[in-house]
C-alpha cells in the first residue's frame, strides 16, 4: 500500500495553496501491519496507515465531496457502487443538466468488459442503472449510439438525491451570484416571461452558460426576424435547450469584458479570463473539427434532421438565423462525443505559456 502512487499531470490539487501539480505522489506515507514494530519501538495491535501530506492538507482544508452513506448502502450491484463517486463528480460539474459519457471510456473507468453490440452493452449496465434510478441517484438513463456510429454513449439525468444537493449551492452561493440571478430573472420578466418559469429555467442552466447573452441574441432575432407569435416562448425555449449565440455575436457581457480587459492591469483575474476565452475557443474549434471529420452521409443526416426540427419549432426564423441555430444545435449534439480536456487540465497545460499585453 505504501508503494501505491499516482502519476499526476495537473490532476492532484493542493487545496491550501490552490494549485495543481504534475508529478508522482504516494497515496500513503507509511503503513504498519499487525505485529510489526512502530518507529518508537511499540508493537502494532492492528493495521495502521498514514495518509500522504497532500491528502491531509486537502482534508484539513475541507476539500472533500461527501457521499450519503445511507443511500450508498442500499446498493447491491457492484457497477452501481462503482458509479456513485463518478455520478457525484459529473452531476456537480453539470449542475442540473443531463450528462453524456462515452461507453468505452465508462467501461475503462469501471474496469468492465466492452461489448460491441448495443443490446449487450445495455444488458450489462441495466441492473446497475435501474438500481441507481430506483434509489434516487438517477431520474432517467439510456444507452444510444454516437452520431458517428463508432461507439455508444450513456445519457443520464440527476435524480432526487443530487437535485437536493444542488439546491443547497445554486444559485445562492454568494451575493454576486444572487445579484446576477435576480438580474436575469428580471430581464426575462421584462420580456413577458412568467417569473416562476424564469426562476425554474435558471436553476437548470450550467455555470459556464451565459443566459443574458442568449437573451440578447433572442432580442436581435425578435427585432430583425419575421412575425413571432410568442416571443416569450422563444426566450424560454432557447434557455431550456441550452442554445448559445453564434461566435460572432457580441453580447453586452462580452463587450463589458473586453472593455475591462483593455483597461485593467495584468493580474490573475485577467489571466483567468484569458484562459477561459482560449478554452472556449479550443472547445469550439475541436467540436467544429469533429463535425467536419464525420462522413458526408452522417453529417448530412445530422444537419437535415436538426434543420427539420428547427424549421418546425422556430418557423419564424430567417434562413440565415436558422442556419446559425442548426450549427449550434449540431455542436451541442456531438459535444459529448468529442474528447475534450477539462478547463482545469487546459489551464494546467497553459500555465506559464500565456502573456497578456
């Protein structure tokens, strides 16, 4: 056990110093088994382990993710038990949004065999996923083929257990977040959206989503498009579906960020904003490149189906507006199939390489 180590490339986090490290780390500093002699000469009456310093530092800094033991003990399926820590990570990162995970990567994480037939993959996972749903970890789940047809993907929605935990931390985490939340709710109310509907919508959006940017893009569509029978429904639909504006659309938030970035000195906040901007650009490029690598039949089928959906749900859009929307919908559809690194991994790789002028 004392020989067990982790090879970290920006994965190990030091909570006290708020930094990630790339090196080899031991899990335990020392172990003493029953009957062995302690350094002070005493004899061990049971097995003892000493956690490594970086783990103690994180525990003492309360850098932990608590798991409800009562619910966990109800699980009997080994795969279900192995998935619980993963679900906590995935759902906390995604807030209330559904999560998609590639089947082969999931099998590697769970250390289980990979099946080439969809029916066999479902058969293997069904007992565990059904149990997770019955206990309350999941609301819904499904296993489907990826768009490119080379793999399957698991689609899961957080159940009551996670929804209660998420309610504790969003959107009232601090005064700044609460202020932004109220601002966006008021913006929707000003556009004739029911306040209760607006609040429910904003509880379900991920942290990296800019609702005001989408609202302003919808404003532009309403102002320049044809007659729209239900403008409030457009705002609700865009936010509910997680639609993002095209890259060339500059929201008021983005304009403010650009002005601030031009005025302020080089500091950690500006560097962080730059990294996030580069990361957003990296994601856009990777997802767009992935779509371009799809064979023509798959790509045409994807865009044809999404175009029909957009034409049916948003018949008032101009052809140019619908083309933008279909592109964003396609990117959202395949995003889970693209091997993207996390923002933290991206930041670790970029450390020391960025300079702001």
